[in-house]
């Protein structure tokens, strides 16, 4: 069994996005808000919107709602997030929630488990990059010292999220 299958599992559904770019070596994780609800089915709706051949402007590696994680772009291919700088060498994760209400626990926990596995798989630093660290990373001066880039909006429970990531990493280490 491949290391990626062990860490991510081979049960993540894949709905290929229509808009992607060249190859990359992941050194960071970009978390962004979907501006939808976190309800079951939101992730699938977004994935199918990105899959539409008429979509030429947006894609993301993963989309997460309270019921599922869907992969839309392979980790080692550049995604094209609309409205964001193209973060080459990052794996983007779109988190389904309404920014005013914030994400429900299941969305936070499911996303934290995914991020923990990605950090372990690609040896990505388990830390949030400051603005200056992010700027150096974007300019290719700091690729090997990547981390987690938060572009979440509204009420996002950062402390609970990182506690869940730490718990997921510890649980995986015990296996």
C-alpha cells in the first residue's frame, strides 16, 4: 500500500476540476472559505461546479463539508483558486461554511484530520504562516519552510482547529 493511501485513505471521492495548471511539489496548505453552508452536499455541489467544462477560473484540491471530503485536483498539480494569488506549491482546501455563523464542529474536525494527514505526507510545517512568512514563501524564497496559510473569513475557530490537527497527528503516530 502506498504511503499516500495509508495517510489519506483511498476512499476520498475524486471529482476532477476543469481548471488546473502544471505540476508542483507541495510545501504549504492554503485554507479558504467557501461562503456556503457546511451542510452535507455543499462540497459535492462545489466540486461539480468546478468540474463543469465551462468553469475556466476556479478550482481547489479539496472541498470539505460536514459529511464528506472531495478531492478535485491531485495534490501534485497546481489548482487555480479564484480571487486568490496562485499559491504554487500549496494544497488548497475549501472549507464549507457561512462566514457569519462559522463552521460546525464536524467541518472543523474533518478538515483538521485532512490537514494533519497532508502535513505528515508532505512534511509540511505544522504552523500558521505570518503575513511576512507567507510573503517570503510566495516569492519562492522560503518554499522549504512552508506551513499553513489561513485565508478563512468570519468566525473560524482557529484554536479548536489546531487542537484537532494536533490530536489527529498524535492519533496517527499511535498507529
